């Protein structure tokens, strides 16, 4: 499938991907938007990324051939003086958003990972009657800071955006179900995440020696690496088997303390951040990749494990059960259940036949999850939105009784 190349027969489709975060920051939403932007541009769509200024200042940059606008997004807070600071900052911030729309007038706005970016996109949608597409990446269920529990502004803006959006998508039914249960969504479409199949990894170039289990991700509470360390500490494993955790984040010091408390300094490696090719090599050399998240909206790491030929132990809390088949291409486990996680680690480490079968099944499955397929799914969404015409209300709207 190719993307919608023209709008009303005149010119290429123009899409603004309005993301909560982007390069130089790294993470699931950043990777998703980056890859989708590349795929859309390759097919002939005019695309820009509009993202939250997280310290860059309101600037415009070229990032891998894509124009990225870093825009201010002040919101009111309940702290003393918070409303006053917002009222002082908002006019300038809004001018930057209006200027972005003037310099790159999009045919539609596609919000990724709703936050302050979504609040401003909603205002643009209302002011200029721009069709709005919303993609949730699990921010309502898997955010370390629980922003939607703390911010009435975000809760209200999300409900209103879901009500007025021409389309709503998420990477898993788990996320869609949360939007329905807590934010009044009536419908929604699952568009799974993707993976770059070119980074297959090479076990001969793994940056780590010996036998090891591997965890990869941002070191935040929801990712559950503390649960993995605890389980590893008491699991019945060969003494030469190590645990390697790749990534960085706010939980690093806590994890270092936990490793010391469990006397695991010689068996647990907190390796810090690695580039994508090194991560692929590390996965290729691992006994298994473990995803121990307390909640995981989807889990691109699982796809990366399949791509690199690694056995997979995957959290069953979230979107994992929607695509990982327990015992076939991964082992699903509740990471909060320490005994169950210990048993899963011991099982995958001891059973080479199981690992081989899961690796083969994962490699067979992973071609289903390319970024090209993700972009094609969004193309279909965009085409349907544009056919509906301006001002069309979403069939995916929200229940009026939502709280």
C-alpha cells in the first residue's frame, strides 16, 4: 500500500506528527514517531514533527532529514503562582504554535503520546478546524509520574480530544480498553508497534562476555528492573549466569543500591545506554531477554528480541498477551509475582530446547511488525479522515457520562 500522495488532486498530503518527546531524548514514543516520520516521508508525504520543548528552546531543526519544531507548552498548575506563570507564558507559547501552523499548514494533526502537546494540538484543531488523530502510547497507564492522576487539565483535554478526534489508535487493545474505561472512548483502532528488521544483531560482537540474561529499557519504576533484580537474586540459576541491564534513567541509583544489598555486584551489570546496533548484538548473545515491566503498553523490546534471535520472557501486565503467545514465542509472566518470575528465569535458562523453539517462532513472527506496516495503517486512517471531510465528528467519540 502506498500513502495518500495528494490532497484533492493538488499536492502531497501534509501531516504534523505532534509528539510528547523526540530526539535527542530516547524511548518508545520517540522511536515510534521517528520511524513513522521516515516512512511517511519516503512514500512522498510532507511530514514535520512538532514536539515539546524540553530544554532546547523554541527552535526548528533538521533531524535525519525531517523538520522538527520544538515548541513551548506551558500548562497551569495548582502550585502557588502556577496560574499566574501560565498566564504570563501562554501568549508567547501560543504564537509559536500558530506560527508552526502558518509555516507548515498541515492537512491533519496526529498527536502521539498525549500530554501538553495534545492540549495545544486540541486548541489548534478547534481554532483552525484541522482534523485530529490521537495515538495513545500507554501514557495513561504506564507513566512513572502518574501525570493523568495528578493533572485535571490533562484529563479534561484528553477526554475532549477523544470526543472530537476523527480517529483514535493505540498499539494494543490493553491501551484502548483503558481509554474506554477511564476516559470515555467509545471505539478505537489497534495499530501495533514496529521494529527495524535491518538491526538483526551478531552474537559474535556482543559487548558482554559469558552467559547472561538481558534487560533493556529506561530505568524507570514502571519498567520493573527492581523486580528483575529481586527475582534474579533468589532464582535457581547457574552461578556463572549474569544479569545485564542496559539503559539509563531515574531509577539507576536505586538499582545500584539494590544490587549491593543483594550482594550481586559480581553478577549484575548496569551497563548504561548503548546505541541500537550494540543493543541488537547484546540481544543476539543473550540467553534470554527479559521484559519485567509493572505495566507495558506494548513492548518494542519484545520485537527487538525476536529480531535478534533471543528467547523472550515477557510481562503479562499490559499489551504483551495481545501479541506474545505464551510458551510458543515467549514466556508470559507476572513480574510482581516474584516466585513466578524466578521460575520463568530458571526455566528459560535451563531449557535450551525451549529457547530454540521460541527463537524460531519469534523470528517467524517479527516480519509482521515492520515500520512500513505501521505507516501503511496510518495511511489508511488518514485517507478515511480526509474522505470524511472537515468538521466530521469522530465515530470513536466519548461517552457523555465519562468522569
